[in-house]
C-alpha cells in the first residue's frame, strides 16, 4: 500500500487518525463515524484473490486498512482466523444462486446475524 491510510469523522470534527486511534475512539467526539480518508485501489490485485479462503481474503482486505506497525500481519491473520472458526458453514459466507442472482448467506455465524461477519 502506498502510504498509511488515516481516518476521519463523517461529521468533519476529527481527521488524521491512525487505525488504532480510530478503533479506540469508537464514535468520533462530534458523534460521527470513523471512516478511512481513502479506499485503496485493488483493481490490479482483486482477481488474484478469487481462490483465497474467506479468512485469507479478509486478511488481504483488512491489511489495506491497518498497518503492520499497528497489528503485525501474523497477529491480524490469527485474529481473523479465530473470528471465523465458530461459523457453521465451511465457506463461512456462502453464495447461493437464486434465479439469475447470487445471494450471500450471512447467518452462519454464532448469533445467526449479519453482524457476525463484521
């Protein structure tokens, strides 16, 4: 990644925070949500991710938003691996064809709710 991503409040009251600062801040002091200042360009790499496991894909994406200085890559991989171990489907979040669409099943986590994926 070219340059570390910083985070800002959706309401403009805070900016320039690191990933760690944004996580520990929770909601911004102005009541806004903390969001990245930019979204990394993955147009040259995303196709190579098609064969990754869910946990490995989650790592590739999460590592774009969190530097190895804040969470070392080995630790981030372990956190993500543990996070998805309790899911009941081997694909974690399978896609099921319904008509001519594919729908992601977000209910295979420990609470059977979409929030388990986050």
